[in-house]
């Protein structure tokens, strides 16, 4: 490392280097590929990393390694466009995506907080009447969706904890977590189990939604008021919200789904594709290398980590604010856990849907009793635990990111 600074840096950026940094020596080191004595240049026919000998070297650890492994860049550097243009472009794209998404939504959060806070000070905002125990509630989420959300949240947080422990292996908290989990092998099992649960929930949701659309195919409108598919009205609503933020127009009225809820919904589709497929490539390297060249592992590693980082920061900042921390919701909302929301709050948040249901005479079908005290306490406790867990993970991740460079 004293002589090969760049090689050392890229090694520690790899999975092997991350595991080594966490204090576990049962992983590939420099000598596993290059040898311990008589190290030779890569163009020497007797070198362990010469093109003619590299596959045999790979097979020491990766049994049944195929020719595809030879295209893998063991010391690939995403900052070097000349040597690794694919990695460079992938990293630049993911960085642009992360900074672009977060810049827009953090601006959205700041302006929204300011406007909603001002409206509350002026008595214009919705205020929950806590002295009316008999108030009517609107059933917004079924039991199935509520349970799916809880499992989705827990599996996501588990993935963040286990995945970011590797990504930020240079931190003290990562070393403490990996020791608590029992080492990288156990960590890998937990991570892959959580990933399997996450993808199963995602696919289950997709199947249920597809079935519901098929059963209601004669009445379902793809761009109708109950559809989660983005449309031109969402663009109008975004413009309307920014006018409201700046005090130039009243707050827009929304139907069943707002544009930020649609973004929250569709983001996992992108995430499942990017994180899921890249994760499967890394989970089954030998199978992947039978079909694709080894450099895809370099790309997969970049997009897997960067997309996970984007999802983590977005969920625990923007999503938490939208659902729990904005002035109208603070300190938390339990709607996703109880499935019900006070009717007055529903009218304020989704005025167009309320008016549509009243006009069609369907509102009564959705009215329910107030959740029991037990359900309310349990939902508040669960929401509190998940929020604190998310904020803790966010703190660890931001600490790792800031100290990474």
C-alpha cells in the first residue's frame, strides 16, 4: 500500500477490501491474486494475473469461474474515464440522479414546511380536533396493504443496515454492527434474506394490483382519479404547489393520490429493477459471468450501492417529512397502520376525492369507527419505533458518506 496508493484505494472500495476493513481476514488480499513472493508484472507470462493465468487464479476462490471473470476490473476506478469509461459514466449518471432528485425534493420540503407553518400561524391550515372522540373516520388502506407496508419498511431498514455497513466499512459504527451481527457471512445471509422478503412483497403487490385491474377492467380508467399512473394533472399540481409555497395561490386540491404519493409509489419499481437485478448479479457471480462479461460486476456494484444510498436518504428525509414531520402531520401519522384517517383531515388532504364520493353517494361505504384505543396505542408505538430506527440509520449513513472522501 505504501507503493501502490491507487491499487490500495480501489481495493478498499471493493467487497473484499470492505470486509477486510471491518476486521475480518478471511477474504481475498493482494497476495491471493498477485502472490506473496516473486510478484511479477501483469505482462509477464509467469505472472498469476497474466491473461493466460488469471482464470486459474480466480478459480482458487471462485470455483467454476468462467471466462467472463477475466473482464472484471479488480482495480476499476470510477474516477478514471480513460481506463474505465463504463464505470465513470455509471457513477456520473448515479451521482446526477442522486443530487438532482434530492435537490428538487429537499427544496420542496423546505418550501412546504415554511408555507404550512405560516398557514398554521394564520389559522388557515387543518387542525385536528382532539376533543371529539365520536368523530367519523375514513377507511383509506385495507388490512393487506397495511401489513405489506410494515413488512416492506422492516425489510428495507434491514437492507440499509446490512448494506451500508459494507459501503461505509471505514466507520467505527460499521465495525460495531458487523461484530454484533456475527461477521460478514451472517451479515450476507441477513441481507439476502431481507432482499428476498423485499422482492416477494413487491411481486405480491404487483400481482394483487394486476388482478384488481383485470377484475375491474370495464370500469378502471388508467388515467382516472383513482389511478396511480402520473398524468398531466400532476404537473399542474406541482406548479400549483410551488405557487402556494410562494404565497401566490391557494393550496391545490387533490384527488385520491397526490403527485408526491405517486412518486413514492413508482420509485420502488425503479429501485426494484436497479437494486434487484444488480443484487442478483452480485449474488450469483458465476452464473452471471456465464452470460455477461465481468465488467458488469463493476457497473452492478456502483448502481447497487448508489441507488440504495438514494433510496435511504430519500425515505428517511423526504418521505418521513411528507408523511410525519410536516406541520399538519407532526409528530407522526398512524394512518398507514390503522388504515383510517379522520374524515375532516381526509377532506383537507383529498378534497377532490371527498367531493367525488359525496356526489356519487359512495362516501358511506368508506366511513368507519374510530380505531380502538388499543389499536391507536399500538400503531403509535410501531410508528415511533420505525421512525426512530429510520432516523438512526439516516444518521449513520450520512456520517459514513461525509467521512468517506
